[in-house]
């Protein structure tokens, strides 16, 4: 592996006729960082083409036998990266792997769920030790997990995981990498980890590690279950008397000479008629009521400096909920709550605990140690359009000794102008004057008079501007009056096709920040970018005149 060979590889594989100087610097810096096993943090403002800037070195080192994980925050971005890799090269095995809830569960006949998958031990679609599938086919042995799986019947999530374990380049989101890294490295550990949109990584891992104890959410599920299992006469009374809901159940159980404790005992003994199940639900409610009362004793938004422990002795309710959600095609709420209660035992000084309304939140203060464990011995590359203080970002995300690279905008100096204006949106008080904002954006579009990308905070704002500009476009003093619109629900392929139409036809492209992440519009195809209103990450350092 030498620099001449890498330079020839860039020329051979780069998809456009011209390579920006900033892209060359980025690719060379990544090359030497990997060669020298040195972590790297890169800030590359919008327009540099940072996606290609890290994908081409990734492909080069994958050709040399290195295994690579590319992390990002959104599924749209994953799909774009995956498709870009496929377009650049077909020599490596590339797969993308997303969170379980994005897959279809054949057993549940609906959206997959992590806890449901753990609880549903009878699932016939999971890889297991059996050599033949229920469909009659002989299964394939997968040595890295020591299981057999049917290529036709295996659940979508498990099949994607198996394919990702064997991949040379795995495209993942931050959360699934956190949860599944140990399994994904069963065959071979990752040599290189590239984190795109790295400014989101810290918050992403913090959300993953945050524990929420919300009794009301579980009590709502219990009410739904109680209505389902209650006899028809009782069900009508429960529906009409929400304020006395649990009192009605308590009186009903007393009339049967039962209470929650007795019903729980009977259920353990194998008696599971609807009245006994209703009694177990009531027993569970009593425990949750005590937990809620304890939580409400704490002042709101004040750090709790004491050990938190909640007694919850009703594992039987998990079995009842599993049967219920299979009938109703729901996700497990009670099982998630119990899982969160169990996780309280792992809290340490790195967590801040406080009450927010009726919930108890346990959030990690720092995530750098979690990230260091995830990185292992890999070379880690962080890329983002905006990071601010790169050294501080490196420390907060577990890259204490990382090199840094700040790239400037590829646009000529006379176009490096960032203008901040009052556009009718007061972020502090969330006051909006959409009409005023639309007029100002129109004036900026006229001043640019070229292919312009306009980014909005929400699809609602985008739609309001689109309705406005459709009427006013004929009056605007611009040469190209084509309007291209990023629509809600567009997948990665549709977004890419939209970008290609904009490059070919020019005009105005209306989109949200989600579309903008990872989009590389080359050369003079993009003259200006208008950001409707914050929050959007501003390029750093700010370029002022």
C-alpha cells in the first residue's frame, strides 16, 4: 500500500471528471491516518463532497483485506451510502443493517421488535440448532453464530445480520452498531470505523443509553389488556367508568373471593382463565401505582442523589402480555418497562437521574467511555459538515488522541458569503411569520439567480413555501424557473433520482435537512444554498464579509 497506488485508484474509480482539491486532501489524510493507525476528525463544509471523500479510501482498503463499518444516523443516508458503494465498485461484499423495528416480523406479522424477539422463544423463523426447517428445506450452517438458518424462511432481521457479519463493508446506524457490534464481529473485527454526520454521534449514543421509567405508559397497556380479558358485562362498565376503572375490577375480584395475590398464585399453578388473568393484571397495577407515587415524591427537574430501586414482583405479566400482543399485533410495553427497571442496577456516577413530569429519566453525562469500548482497536474517522471545536468533539466522543483536518468551502472566495437575516422566525419564542420569510427567500433566490437548494426545518414550512413560490415564480427575475420538491416519504432511491433531475434540469430544489445530509451535487450544478431557519448546523468557521 503506497501513495502512488492509492492516487491511481482514485483516478480510476472517481465517478466525476473533476476532483475537488478539498476531496483530494480529505482522501489523502484518511489514507495516511489508516496507514499510521491514527484516529482522525474531519470538518468538511457543505459542497466539499465528503461522502465520496471517505467512500473511495474505504473501498481501497477493503480491496486490501480491511473490514470497514460506516456509521450514520438516518436510514435514508444509509441507503444512499450503500447505493453509492454499489455504483463505485462490485468487488467487495457490501451490506447495510438497520434497527430491528425497521424489519418485518414473520412471527408477529408486523413490525419487528427487539424485546418481542427475545420473549418469543417459540419463533420458528429464528436461526437455531435444528438442521431442517419447518418448511422441509435443509438449513445452511452458519459457524460464526453456531446456528442453522433457512435462506427462504429465516426472519428478515436475522438474515440481514448474517449477511452483515460476512460483509467487507457494513453500513450501519449508530444505535444498531452499539447493540449488535459483538455479533457483527463474530467472523472478523472491524479494522476501520467511519462515522458520517459525526456531530450527531454523541446524542445518538446518549439516547441509546438513557433509561426511562414511565408507569403511566404501562398502566395504559394494562387497561387495554383488562378490557380485553374482562367478561362482557364487566367490560361495558369499565368502558363507561374510566375514573373508577381499577375500583370496578377490585370489587369484581372481591365478589369472586379473589384478589391480586391469589390470582398471581393460581396463574403460577397453571390456571389461566380470564378472571385469573384479570386478577394478575390488577396485581401488576397495584405495584405500578406504588412506583408512580414514589416517582412523584421527587421534585421535578432536580437531580436525585440517592440510589433508586423499585420492587416489581410480577414476571407473570410478561407472559400474559406476550399472548396479548400476538393477538393484537402490538409491541411489548410492559416487558420494556421491566427491562428498564432491571437496568437501574447498572447506574453509576456517570448518570444524572431526575423526574420529568410523571417519568423518571436516567441519562448518561458522558458517552466517551461507551464509544471507546465500541471502537476497540479500529482506526476511527469522524466526518461532519460542522463540529465547532474539533479537539473538544474528539474528547467527548472517545477520540482523545485524534488528528484533525478542517477543509474550507470549495466555492470561489467571492461566493463564500454567509448572510444571517431575521426572516420572521423567533426561535426563542417559536413565533413564525411565514409570509415574511417567503418574501425574503424569494429575494435571495433572485440575488443568486442560479441553481439553488433551499432547506426547511419541516415539511410543513416546505409545503407553505412551495404553494407560495408556485404562484410567484413567473414574477421572479431568474433565468431558470424549474422547481424540484423533496416530498415526505421519499426513500433513498427517490431522493437520489430527485437530485439527478435537479443536476440535469437546474432551477430550485426545495428540501429538508434530512435530504441535505450526504447529498453531493457536483461542480456548478449548485450555485447557492438557502437555509430557511435554524436549527441547522452552520459551517465553521463562519465566513463573514
